[in-house]
């Protein structure tokens, strides 16, 4: 078992903790592993150029070896050192969104070992928007490969508390900070297919990306149509490039997660709150083909502030809007496990509000519920 050094740094006061970040940078440069905050989720980092260091990430997470890592950089020179070619479209996207929650996939140079990319010829790169993360990369002096800092298959980690609970004694150092501001992982975009193609949705939407690389409205509409065609042709060839990671079980808490509409949940919980009899729930579930004998005190419903009172003591609010739901989702899933909850109903938030960020959040919820 590793002896993990744990330190806390306040993001706004990061300059007071340069010595800690310096130590962390040395650990990375010498082949060790460091958990650190980013604006999306906490990352589990190691030297992206060192195959053995990359191997330590896979071991600490229990991650399948063919699932490639995102490489984090802090300046343009680092990017030039690791990728073959930077297209004008990629330059526009980087100027607009870096540092930020956007990961771009390029053809890699030989200095990035296959261990980092799961054997692929491409590499995913991101410049995170967190001063501690950026300073850590500068101190390390090498690009840092960093997946989300959770055990493989579990919800990503967005708070220091869960970073320590999950990763203590698995890594060399943990840098704690405030909760991640965005709460879901970066948008992953393939830059090797002609037009930027979103493989994993996130804070930066596909349409924002197309707008950024378009000269005017007509160009934007053309590019949207072209992209649609590209996606359809890939689908019919069954070769749509997907993030290899998308095929694995994801974001799963110990509890079962069921995704229902607000209307159905409201009716169900009216009955449950009236009768207080767990059989009311079990019979409804049986009608859906699900055998369950979960006691009522181990059941919760994820909802928003305005609908909380429909569910009595069962309701848990994830917030007021898509931004708040995204920020709170992974932490609340972990809170439920800590409380011993066995069944989580989650409202289908897309019925209530529609925007591209909420769609990205729902993508994570569907995976947690194993319906995608
Ligand atoms: O916000 C984030 O992106 C966080 C923070 C720590 O930066 N990192 C993160 O990493 O979410 P991870 O490993 O949990 O997810 C990386 C995703 C996976 O779905 C992986 O398959 C995909 O990116 N990916 C990485 N390299 C790729 C490549 N060369 N081609 C296609 N997909 C790739
Ligand atoms: Mg992950």
C-alpha cells in the first residue's frame, strides 16, 4: 500500500502553496501519481511520456488498458511537441476555449507512448482551466496524462472528500481543493475527421464548436449539414469513431438508478406517501418486470428545487437548472452510496428543460442508469 501525501490548496490562494505544487510536480516527473483538481472533475495524473507512469494510472483506477488517457498541457509548446499537425480549425477552437473543458484529438507524435493512448495513433489533449492544475503541469515540465480520479466504472470525483476516500493509498499525492465548478467531464472532439466531431458531450456543445469555426451564418448551416452527413455515413458504416471509453460501464453508484418521467414519479410517490407501504412500490416495479424488495428508507428521488415537495422525505434536489444539476450529480450519487441508498429514481430532466449542457448531463445519467 502506498503512503499518500494529502494537501489542501484553496484555488484563489494557490500562489501561497507553490511549495506543495512544486513537490507534486517532482513526483510526476519522477514517474509517480498525483490526484489534482480541474474545473470539470478531479484528475489522476502521471507523466504522459513515461509508459510505466501511465501504467500506474491504469493500476490505481483498475482501468481497462485499451481505454486511452487525456493528456493535459499548460502551454502551446507542449502541444507542438506531442501532436503531428494543428489544423486552422483546431487553432480556432483552442483560441476560443482553452484553457477550458474541451479535449481535442490529434494524430500523435512518437514521444507519446502507446500505453498512454491505449494503442491508438491519436492522442486526446486538453488545457484545463484551473490554476493549480496549470501550475502543476508547469512544475512537472511534462504533459500530464489524467483520467478522472475515480475507480473505473464509478461516478467521477468532483469533491476533495471523495478524492481522499477513493484514492488514498492508491496514489503518491492528493491535492484537495474546492468542488469542481462544472462537475461533468470535458467535451471530447475528434479533429481527425475533417469536421470537429463530438465523441463525448460536455460543457462546450457541438453547435458552439461549429459556430466557432464558421465564418458566417451560411457557413455554419453548411457545416452543420456536412456534419450531419458525416455522422449518418459513419452510422451506416457502423464505424462512427467513438471514445473507446464510452463502451465501458460508467458512473455507476452501488444503488440501482431508474430514469422516469416527472409525471410517472409524481403519481407513484403520491401513492407511496399516502400508503407508506413498500408493497405499493414493489407492485409497480413488478409491473415493469423488476423484482424488488427494497425497504422505503433506502429509496430516493432526484429532482429539482421546484418539485421537491412532491416526493416528501424521498426527494433530493440536484438544483435549479442544468448547470446546478451538472455540478451536483456525481457528488450526490456518491452521497447516496454513503447513506446506504439502494434505489435512486431520477427524473428525466430533459422533459423539464432543454439545452445542450443538460443533454450532456443526461448522457451521464443514462449511463449511470445503464440505459445507454
Ligand atoms: O474533464 C475531463 O476530461 C477529465 C479531467 C480530469 O480532465 N478527464 C477525463 O478523462 O474525463 P477520462 O479518462 O475519464 O475520459 C477520457 C475519455 C474516454 O472516454 C476516452 O475513451 C476518450 O476520452 N479518449 C481519450 N483519448 C482518445 C482518443 N485518442 N480517441 C478517442 N477517444 C479518446
Ligand atoms: Mg472517467
